[in-house]
C-alpha cells in the first residue's frame, strides 16, 4: 500500500495556505484507504516543520497506512 501525499504552499506571513482544506482532503483519503490519521498531530507537525521559516516554501506531508508522518519543507521554485 502506498503512502498518501499532500503538498501545501507555505508563506512566512500567512502560514500554510488553506491548511484546513488540506487536512480535510487528507482525512477523507485516509478514511477511504483505511489509513490511521491524527489531524491534530498533523497540524502540529506541519507548524513545527515550518516554524521560523522566512521564505516561501512547499511543505509535503507523507502519511503511511499506520499513521506515521514524514514532512519535507523545501524552498519554493
């Protein structure tokens, strides 16, 4: 089973654009695929991963079927 992936735009002034929409989409996909997903933990992990960033970036969250998350933040092209 493949991981679920959600890609989000981060702005240092505004935070992650449409964060609730991204989390809703991930929750729906997780439910449909039988994945474990902790929305609150995902929000916290994303905020921690982008804390102190001063430039626009792309945040990518990978969710495994067990609920484990990996977050990558890279500079926006």
